C-alpha cells in the first residue's frame, strides 16, 4: 500500500476480520500484540521522542485538551492510553484531593513509565494506575465525569467498541476528549508533513531511539487513521455520543474531538 492509502470508517470487528497495522493488512486478532510490541520497544524513549518529533508543541496540544475538559475539584477522570502520565498528573492537579484520576494503559512497559512518574511527582495518593483494554473497560456505568485519550485511539483494534465502552462509563453530562493526529487542512502543509513523516521521522527514530521500524509504523498508522469528519461520524454513530466538536490544531496535523454524553 502506498502513502496515498485512503482513510475510511472503521467497522465493528468480526471474527477473522482484518485490520490495518500501518500499511500492512493483518488479522484483527493480531493487532493488539503487534502494537504492544511497538510500545514496549519505545517506552523508555517515549517522552524524549515526543519532544523531538513535535519540537515540544505536543505540550501545547495537551494544554488545549485540558482546557477543553472542563475539570473541577472532585471530578473523576479516566486517562486512557495514558502512557507516561503527563496528562494524568495535570488532571490530578485540576481535580484536587477530592477528585480521582485513573491512569490506564494496555501496555505494561508504558504503564510502568507512567507509574514511576506518578510516584516521582508525588501523586501516588491521587492517581490510580491500571492496565486495561479500552474496548472492555472494567468500570461501572456512568462513573467518570471526563475521559481523555491522547494519541492512543488509532492504535486500538476495534475503535467503535472502545468508544461505546467509553460512552457507557461516562456520566450523563460528561465529556470525552480525543486528541489524535489527523489530516492537514491544506495541500502544501500535507505534502510537507508527508515528507517529514516518511523521510525524517523514521530516521529520527533510528538515531535517537534506535528503532526505525516503530516510527515507520507511527507514520503509517497516522495515515490510516480516519480523518476529522470520518472520526466524528464514528464517535456519533458507533460510539453513541450525542454531540461532537472538532478543533483542528497546527493546521489539522492534530485534531481534538470533544464529545458529549447527555
């Protein structure tokens, strides 16, 4: 498959169905393990590579996401695919000692990085770390005031099931904030971004993290992820949310989808 691979809606996964792993088509049952291997490989260099790849701009994207969460003292928050814990720690500061934050990730190596950071920053009493699958969340219905997932949705095998699971555990009146790479809104930026993604990014991964293949997968997985409008439809139609706002950041390289459950 070439770099011009089309973006489409993600159907519900059926037995023996196939899905994408970057530009490779694989059995859906294999994706979780394949993605897990990628993140186990990059866990120790994850934060460093985020800073290098985005020139530090990912901190601004996450700050905007937090501003859109509407968190208040006492709120319960779930940070899915929370990895090294940067969002969860800031969320814990916002909800205070009366609130609750769950830092969840399916990958043990990434979650260990997050757990270590939570302890180092002195938030072990406010943040619970939990290894779980976003497609089958182990929480009661209508439990959380807010759910965040930053740069994790595209790696989930069955996005529709995961979104429906998020909708189930979110309280009425709650909101979901999905921060994810998306499609640049103008052609010159898209061409420049393609050059960066496929020529420079894997090389950076090779030089800094000594892992070219994982960052080649990153570039491909971004291209295979649904664009802004397709993801909005999935969140509404398959996730069961009532309203979705789309906010393009950095010219659409990244988009924040904020969804509401009424």
